[in-house]
């Protein structure tokens, strides 16, 4: 990629160093804590599925039972596999059922019993993570057998609430040109502290993320990928209170991309900051292993704040997401950093400002599959004007080499898209791609001109904000309302009761495999180490 | 009165011309299919009162659907004298207008305590109204600078809700109820209202907070019967709730301040 903005590499390096410095204490916190959802994810990866007659998953029942008996400071695995061996249960499901009836006496085993429990748990987790590895290979095989679409990938959303309605809609969208299908989740699933079970046919403005729904949709899109000779990727949401579990299910069912932001749940869903960061690290380790591209949610900042005034908060969040992502093992090619075309069209030079922001992000993250989001805030109900705005968004996307284009709907904010809205949206992007797809190679903003200056200004503001975050500490900055406009104290929000400090001897057989990269040929997972800030005046 | 009878305006007074677009579940592949699809669109246009009509665009979408754009002249007349406007008791305000009204009328932040009461664990309704995320393209009450939101979450006991409302000096209490088995939403709301009324003297000069309930099964006309101040039914957006709170709690301010605020 050619550089067009003449950014100073020293300034860019300084921004990364500041982000790493701000993030490092959070990583330390995540490494010394666990959460109920991380522990439940361990059980899911070991193959525990299903729910009790009330629909509460067995992973929740078993984790709760262990927590009541021994606490989770040592992790769920030691007491669970110890009880599994001691009680002679057939499998985790039988153990969970007995535990739910209060028939299991859990303990923290010691000596040879602990060694036996560790060994058995490690075998079970190696098998589960082996399945994730097999899925990664299967994705590669599918891409070789079909083809990998050229970028920008076209990203379309389906959301009927009924997985059996979603499937034909997703297949139709793929036939019409969508490269990525995202199944939007039911409103409020992020606040459930369990993952619903089975195929679901009812949701609030979206479809529940469940393992069975994942499996059904991936199978349907495999069929369509073969039919079209083009691999159609599937996206869902690893966010909210069950982030680690949903990430695990995505790996187990070969989803290709997952929304997974470092701060979205904190700011927009009032989920406890510590819970979020701990859950996030584990979920990203899974995503790294599964070859899943994460999508971050910086576009959301621009729906609450002004897209010009808050442009630098997007860059700061992207740098934080990059730091946390790489620390968890994600390669550059897995960092689908988000941003959006949300400047008020009434602002003079709004398109130039959009170009400056989009190009800045492109140059800061040259190897990341950037996800560019269409206008939503200034879609007024005038569908004709909205269609024009979406065309400008598409144009900005191709001019600045964005990797993933979420396709804008002219009926944004009016209703879930009609079939025809989607068809017109695809016609829009096809036209722009065919007509101007190569415009990027001729797009050279005037040196020192408006676009270059604006980009540099946003970068400078980003560095200013990163310095303030470093002065305060990231958790305090979040508590002070630095992101979005809401104040989210470190001990507030939902899910704090699910955060547990690790004891000496904490055992997580999944993390052990994920952190050593055992048995996987990992991508570029260069660790970002906070460097010296000397000279960063 | 002829001035009250009008038709749509295309480019000439009274020409009645309009444009519509729609999709029919018909294929648009072979010549026969295309002719049949256009005929189907013309039939729908005629039944909608478009006479004459012209299908200016037809496009197959996948094997089973066709999209049409149709122009035509509607035969219907509009009688302005029969237009009735139902006005809500409060004006719908933008977030900036809500903030301004609270600032001007209350002179401090408006405090809202929200909860799901009883056994109801379905926080989807209260979260859609309170969380920044909001719904239907509208941000939740947390987004409003002049509103301080305390979201207590699910399964909150009524006495706890009353105590917390007092501790937070709440101006309004928002309760959502999704579960409605055996009319639990009705009895829970009544119980809550009675508890607040019983505790009125504890709330000082301001009196008890404004009580607002919402949920898909509530009848908005039942507020008085339940003893609450306002009921919001299905499909309520955060903006409506914020506008109502500003209207009900922030005293009127002079017009020149209220008007002309950029969104």
C-alpha cells in the first residue's frame, strides 16, 4: 500500500507505545483473574453441551456448583475433573446433572489426585481445541476448493429472530453478492449470563447466538459457498457477559469473523470493565487459535459523539484494540478494526473529512482487514438522499482500500431491510466498485493539503488523549467518561460478581494450550511490548 | 369547501401523480414470466387506485422475486377537513431539547431509577430504554447529559426499589415488566405504586417520584387504575420516555429558550 498522508513514523510509533503502556496494567489484571464465563468456556471446549429442563445450560449449573463448593480461585477444571474421576461419571453432562442435584462433593485435589485431574482435563481440552484447529484447516480447504473473494468484502446483516428464516435470507444475500453474512443477535443477549441452547425461532430484533444456530448457518453457507464457487464468511458477536463462551462456540462451529471489541460492552452495555477485559483476553486467545477475524466496534463512538470532534477517540480505541488483540495472539490479518462514515453531511467538506479519517486508519494499520461502517446517524428517512450518502460511503471505501464494507441500507433506522432494500444496496456497491474500484491507485491527496492536515490533526489529538489515559490509568479514564459520554467505574456495571482472583495453583487447561500455542502453526503473533517513552515529548 | 379537497401533485395541480415501489413474489426470468410479473404489478397498482399506472422499472431479485417502481395517477381525493390529528400530551423533543429543558426547568440533573421488579428477569425492555445503546436508532436515557440513570437490573424487590429511589433522590422510577403470566405485570405494578404511595412522606417536599411503567402487555389507558403516572406500551422508544420525563418533571421555560435548539 502506498502512503498518501506522509505520516511521521516516529509519531505513529509514539501512539503505539502509549497505547501499549496504557494497556499493559489491564493485561496484568487479566492474567491474574478469571471469570465465571472463562470457566464455563473451558467446560464448553471440553464438550459439555445441553441445558437443564429450565433451559439453564449445564456449563452454568456445573460452574455454579463448583463455585459454591470450592470457589473458582483454582479454576473449574481441577475440582470438576477430580469429581469426574472420583465419582466414575460417564461424562461432564452426567457430572453436571448430579452436581445440580447437590450430589457431588467437590474439593481442590492435591498430590496424585490433582495430577490425575489435570491430566484428564488437559486431554479433554486438547481434543476440544483440536476441533478448533481442524475447523481452521477446514476453512482453508473450503477456500481452496471455492475461492476467496476479492476485497473489499461485502458484509450484509440478517436478523429475523428465527434461524430458519435467517438461513434462506442469508443464502439469498450471498447469491446476490454478499461475501460475509452477519447474524445480528437478539437485543439484550449481551446481558444474559448464559448462552441459550438449541435452534431458536424467537428473538428481539435479532436471533440468539447459540451453538446450534451457529452450526445450522455455517452448514447452509457451506452449501451456498460450493454453489457459488466463493467462500461466504459467517459473523456473529463475541461480546457481552458470555464473550469467552461464544468465542469458543464460534471456534467449535467454524465461524469466520466475530465482533469483539475491548470496550464496547463497558461503554454501551454497562458491563463491568474488569469482567470485560478478562473475558476479552481469553476470547481473543480463542479467536487467534481459530483463525477468526475480530471486528471491533469503534463505529459506535460516532453514533453517540460527533464524528468530527470524536474522530481521535476512534483511533485511540483502535490502537487499544490492536494492543490487546496482539497481546492475546491475534495476527494483523485478524484485526478487523472498525470505523464509520458518520460525519453530518451538512458539514462543509464532509466527504474530504471522511476521506482523511478513512485514509488515516488505513495507513496506521496497513495490514489489518479494516471494517468500514456506513452512515446511520444521519440517515433521515429520506431514502433517496440516504441512497446517495451510501454511494459516497462506498466510494470512500474503495478509494481508501477498506477491507470489509458493511453495506448501508437506504432504509436505515426505518425498518429491518426489505428484500428490495438489500438488493438496491448491493446494486449501489457493485456500481461503485466497478466504476471506481481502481480510483484508489490514483488518489493522491495534495501534500500538505486539507486531507493530509486533517489526518495529522486527528493523529495528534489521539496522542493527546493517549497521554491523558496514561496519566489516569485506563480504568480511571473509562470511569471518568473518556469514551462515549458515559462514566463506567471499575467496580460498577454488570458481571463484577463473576470476576475471581486467581489463587496460586490456578489451573486452566485451555489457557495452557492457547498460551503455549501448542500444536498450532500460529500466524504472526508478535507481542507488543511497551517501549520507552523517552523522546516522546 | 373545495379548498379542503386535494390530490397529489406531480408537476401540475390536480394531476394526482405519485410513485411507489414494491416487491412481488413472482419470477422475472423468461419473457412470459416478465410479462406476467408486470401484469401483476399493474393489477396491484390498479387496486391501489393508480389509474393509469406505468411500471417504469422491474428487476428480478433471485429466482423468486421481482422489484417494481411504478408511477401513476391516483384516483383518490384527500379531504383535509376529515384529517384529525391526535396529539400526545407531551411534545416529542430531541435529546438536545430534552437536556435544555431539564437544565432550564430543573436546574440540575434529572435522576431516573430503573428496574425490573418481581420475578421478571427480562431486562430487555428497561435496558433498551436506559442503556446508551438504546433501540430503534435512538440512544437510551444514559445518553442524555442531563439525566442520571441508576439501572438496578432484574428481580428487584419493591421495598428495595423504594429505598433506592429515596437514597438516589429519584425524580422518576421506571419499571419494566415483560413476563405477564397470571397478569403478574398488573399486580406487580399496583404493588409498586401502593408501596411508593405508602412511603410518600419519606420523600420530602418533592413527594414520591414519578412512577412510569412499561411493557408489551400494558394498556396505556390503565395508569390511573394501577396508581402510576404513566404507562408506555409496546414499541416505545427512549426518546418518547425522555420527552415525557422532561415534560412532566421540568417546569415550562420561556419559549425563546425552548425553541430553536439545534438537534
